[in-house]
C-alpha cells in the first residue's frame, strides 16, 4: 500500500482549522500534518489535491440498524455489504445495531462480525455491536417486538464484552436486576446506555451511578421531561460527563429540542446518530426492522400503527441538520459525529480526530458540505470529484 499525501486542504484539527494544510498517511495511520509547502517529498506517495476543501475525521455512527434494503437483526452478515457503501455518507466506522429479537439473534450477530468476508474491500469498519435490547421497558418499547423483551439476565450477557464484539448495550435501569448488570458490563469495558426506559429521575441517577455513561436517542422511547419529575431526560442532560445520542432528522426530535440539547451537552457530549434502518439509501417502500414490516414514505419509517421505526437519516445529513438547527460551527457539528462517538467508545486517541498517530479515516467536504471523498484507513473508499494523481 502506497503512502497517501493530501495537499491544499483546510484541515479540521482538534480545536483549530489550518488553511492550505497537508496530511500524510502510511498504512492506516496519519504520520504527518503541516502546511502544504512543508509537505515531505515522497515520489512513492499517492497525491490528492483537495483544492482548498475541508478535510475532517471520518464519521462514526453508534446506532445503525441497516441500510440499502438490508436489516442487521434479521441478516447479520449484511453488515459487510452495507459497510462497503457507508463511506458515501462519510461514515468510516460504526456499530451495527441489533434490536430485540428471538434467542440466538445476538449470538449470530457476534459470529457474523467475527468473520469479515475479505480484507481487500474498502469498507467502513465495524467497531463492535450495539445491542439495543432485550432488557427494555415494555412501556417504552417503540418498534421493538414485545414478545422478545425480557428482564435483565446475566446469563446471556455473560458473553458480552468488547473482546466478543459487543461494544454498547442499551437497557432500562429501572428493571429488576438492571443495576448489577450495568456494574458487570461496565467493569468489562462495555458502554452501557440508558434507553427505552420509563425511569424516574432517581432511577436514572442510580443507573448512571452503577456505571452507565450514555443515553440512547435522547427524548425518544423514554419518559417525557417534567418540571416535577425530570425523569431520565433530566438526569442525562444534567450529568456533565455523560454523552447522549441524538437523531437530528427533525422527525424524531423537533429542531427546538435539538437546540436545547445542544446548549446542555454541546460539542463535547452530544453524539449524532442516524438510527437508520433498511430504507436508508433507497426510496419509499416496505422494509424490515427486526422481522417487522416498516412503511417508508421517503421522510420517515413507521410501523403500521404509526410508531417510528428507525430513521432514513444519513450521518452526513445529520451533521448538516445539526448546523442548520443550532447555528453551530461546522467543525463542532462534525465533532458530534466523530470525536464524541470516539470518546464514548474510549477510543479518542485513535479515532475521530486529525492527529499524528490517529487512523487515516478522513472525509473531504465540498463548499456545500457534501461528501466529496472518503478514506478508510488511508485507502480511498469514495470519490465524487476526481482529483487524485499519481506522480
């Protein structure tokens, strides 16, 4: 694999922008960053002229149920063909999300994740599974099939750890047995998230004290906020070091609520997620989410009874909408989909930033903030405007 040299880019560095910047990568790692005029000469490198466009870290989606007609819960092996298409949205890493399903579904997903079909295909990198269920409150189940919900049980969870492919688990902290399970999973390095929950404020605080450090799709599938009972929403917004996922599509969360969440959590602790399902990347139609039929009208995905069932939001569009809804700087909107999810996963040195030693997961943005090119591990995965030359 030849080294990569990107020249004449506006670099979104941690806390700063560098105009007329350059970046060099060897293998999958960034090895040098500086001004273009100081870029090291290397006749073996593949040179890419960015034309002054904005270069950012790759986007990381912590909640993706499927895309392009494929549903990860029903078809775990679909993770790999979907991953090959995600770079067109600027996504370079993600957590395939498995929702509440019959026994065996999560084990099948772990097995599929452990068997990539080949090493040559350039694709977004699955960083582990997000298990959204089955330990959810039936009162806040959303689109999850009620017949497969269950009380927290340490037996199936005994095989959940980053080493076995499980990075994040969403559960309801008020359920019997939830708190000791949170402690156990957190001690193993699993990120535990509060979600699909009817927890009161005190119950949510207990979940955070036990080791939960994230909130799944804030405002959705949780008890509403009240000035007398703030509930899980109040607890998550108040907890300074706790990040929250947010679906900024304007359907799941009103733009005004997006602005409130942004003011409370800001670019350090608000994490954009797509929560996209099989309809992402396709038109209106009928698709699957965990074995249930979902009706897609081009704007939203719903069960037959009108319940929202995932989204049609791509992560690059979430970045654009966050900026539009809040007026924030584009760099902060990108951080909410790169640096913040990397920090949630405990991977801030390697992912989600442009820095020497970090992975060469990169996105080039046009002036209209559309994805022009994406690199995964230093390899060009998607390019909409040809600019690459090889000396």
